[in-house]
């Protein structure tokens, strides 16, 4: 029995290693291959050993490390949000400061990361100190329902900035951050958004009128 538990733990660990440092996950990410009790036991054992870290209730990550500083870095909040979305089968979209940060338009790390969601409104305090808060805000599906993650990320970042704060430098920065191969799909995905937003999306994607 012990050998079986150890074998399952090694298989789960192999999957975690395969996703790389910074990946956040819940037991839901492993239920297709293992029993729930075995998953819980394996994750608890790996957390006690310090191989993985408990970020908040039911969510773990494979911690990133700074070789320069020689210390463990804070959880990747976007990875944690995606792990929760997979667990509860939510569709989510970074909003406000979170979207600006993820697109490199703001270097300030938000203390509160807000995501639009088609699930219930919930909040999670992350880490031992709980200083970072991950908040899901229930929203109309049209606001969180872009087919492409990058489409919603772009629209939410532009909304957070506001029309008056978007200039040529902003457009150029967004163009560098978003893979040109995605431009046609983003244009198709955002055709229903408000006028000024659509015009800027077209500029970012090189399709301005």
C-alpha cells in the first residue's frame, strides 16, 4: 500500500514538474488519473516536504525562486486564478489593474487582483500574510465571454486606462505584447465592443480604418 501511495505521489510530482515553476493547481487537475483520497494524501505530503506550497484553501503552487535573491517568490496570482477557474469550471477574465499588469502597462503589483467571472462573486486571501487578495466579480457573460483570453485581456486593460489615456506609445506597447498571429482572431472576437475600444483594438492589431 505504501509503495502504491509513493508511486502515485511520484506521478503527480512528475506532472507538476512538467508544468514548471509558478504553476498553480488544485486536486481537480489530477482527478482524471487518480483517486481523490490519494491525490489529497500526495499533495499534503509534498506540501509538508516543501516541494509545493499551499497558496490558499485547496490551491497549491510549485513555487518560483529567484536565483539572484536566493528566495522563494510570491505566487503567480494569474496562475492561481486559472487554477480556481478550472476547479469550478468558471470562465474568467482579468480586469482593471490585473489586466494592466499582465499586459505590461503597469509595473505596480496590485494588492487586489480583480477578475470578471461567470461564477459567483468570491474573494481569496493569498499566502501566509494574506496581503494579496484575489477577487472574482460575477459579471454578464458578454464581459467575460471572449473566446480568446488575449481579447478580453486587451479590452479590460483599455477600459481600465480609459480613452483619454491611450496614446501611440500605449498602442505600440500592446502591439509588442500580443502575438501578431492572434490579430485576426482578436479582431473577430472583439467586433461587438464599444466604438472607441474597437478602434483602438484595430490599431493594436494593425487594422485601423
